């Protein structure tokens, strides 16, 4: 394979991004399990707690998720009583998502999760912040 170094696993930018993301997300699982939510539900809630209310389209764009992923996720979250979905009266194609009282209570309950997961990241704070900035720069340019 030496004649095609571009096909070596260690030559791929995507692989360490993918593997690191999986490892970091795996640290969230035991932290979120007592609250009955998944990592993806957690990031939906983070976005909603910030915005108070959002359309499904806005959530898709903000979280880099497609409609086919987020719709069943929101349905489960609604069944769990964390969010409420409603169709716009002006345009029925637009669905707005709001956090319920139970969803707002969960916010206070999970407030230590970022610190617990952050303590598992084996990078000095400056390097972690530099990585954060580089990843956001990459996301901004991949749109």
C-alpha cells in the first residue's frame, strides 16, 4: 500500500476526528444515563435551553443533524415529557419545539455533566480550547 499513502488509515483526517468524537461521547453516556437521556437528546436540550424555543429546521442547522435523525429523537423526547412540539399556525410545515417544565428541571440536574466529562479529557485547558476553536473553524468552512 506504500504506493498509495493517501489510502492509509493514518493519512485520513476523518479517522482521528471520528474516533476522538466517539471516545468523548462515550464519556457522556454514564453521566447522562441516570437522567434517562442520550447524548443526542442532551445536545438538543442544550440548544433549546439556550434559545428557549426553536424550529426543527433551526435545531437541525445548529446541531448538524438532518430532519430524519431529529424528528424521531424529538418524538421520544416529547413522549418523555421533556419537550413539546407544535405546528405553526402561519405555516404548518414549520414545527416549533419548546422545553417543558420537566425539561427545564433537567437543566439544573445535569449542570455538573460538562465538568465531569471535561475532567476526562487528557489535554491542558489551552490545548482543549485550541482544539475547540479549530473544530469550529472546520465546521464553519464545511457548510
